[in-house]
C-alpha cells in the first residue's frame, strides 16, 4: 500500500482538507453507494454539500424483465431515493448508454462542464485502473468513467483553452485540489475513513437499488463484512493505536486520495 494517512471520520477528513463542496461521479446508479455511501453520509451530516453525477442510465442492469426505457426510469428513481437518504443535495445524469461508456471528448466535456459549474473542493471518482483481484469492480464502464474524470481533472478543467464553448457560457477554468478514488485496487489505498455509525446508512441506500439485488440479505452481509475486514486490516497493519481495536464492530471505507493541486504544484495555467 501507499503511505497511509491516520484513520479519520468523514467530519475530520472534511475539516482537515477544507472540504465544503464535493462532486461525486459514478458510472451507474448504485456505484457511488457501493463505493462511498457511508463516507458520503458522514460528510453530509458534517455540513458538506455533496452532488452525485451518474454517467450512464443503468439501462442494461437489473434482474427483472423490463424494457430499457422503464429500467432507466426505475434506476433514476432508485438513485434519487438512495441519495436523498444520504443527504445528497442533488443527482445529475449524463445520459450515456449503459455498457457503451467511453472516455472520449464528448463525455469528458460533460464532466468538465459539471466540475466548472459546481467548482468542488474534491471530486469522488471510480478508478481507471483494473482490479484483477475482483474483476467485477472493473466493469468497462467503471474504467471509462474513472479515465474520463481523471482526464477532466487534469488538465482540462483548469485549462482555459479546453472546451472553449464552456468558457463562452461563463464556466471558467479552475484548479481542482483533490481526487478521491474508489473502486480501486487495494494496493492503491492510502486513505481509510472510519465510517462506524454510518454503516446502516450505506445499507439503507443500497436497499433502494432493489432492481440490482436478487439476494438483499447476502448483499448486506457482504458489504458489512467487507467494511469490518478493512478495519481489521488497518489495525493489523498499523497497530491498535491506529484505530480502535476493541470488541465493538467498527467499519471502514478506503480510497486512493490524490492531490491534484497543492502548494508544491507547478502549473502553466
């Protein structure tokens, strides 16, 4: 693993980095809730404004017989309800076709548009790197979403000559400070967030995505066990002083935190 930061609650994470506004991208409805819902719940509870941007309509997902139009409507509704439970201010949809997402300029310009319109302190994104240990994390749409957001984060969002039609609409370039990457290979983790107390919010958000869960009970057990195991791994690697190591069940979400612009950054724009 990369150098790990001390275990933080979502509120402590936001305070340490000065986050008041977060923009969170996912390839499909439910991706953000699987990857970061407990952290998001903690951030909104701490007063951070969080907006979701879902890049595809999720029209190729689900385990029930529905046409693509009704599935799109259903998945939009499921995501809005899940986000509302977490305290997410708004959900935006880029309308790309499920299974066909590519990190091309048409998609990238939509991502830059959203970033410049919201001007967040931090952007949550899926990883553009394939995770061979659990291939399901690396759905082609996930990789494409991650690549599009990373490309948009640097250099496009801060380059005043990129997508000049956006500047013509008053959406000026700005320097993004942080990327928070989820659905990433485990050896890229350098941030563990103590989400104990928000684990039930994550499960509640996932339950709203009923079209995607043929076995809700098994899904919930998998999610809870995974977050608990991440905490055990943290304490094992860093010692009891790194996080509570008592009999109480504790839960963690992990990320790859990337500084895009900080005091050491040299940029031409």
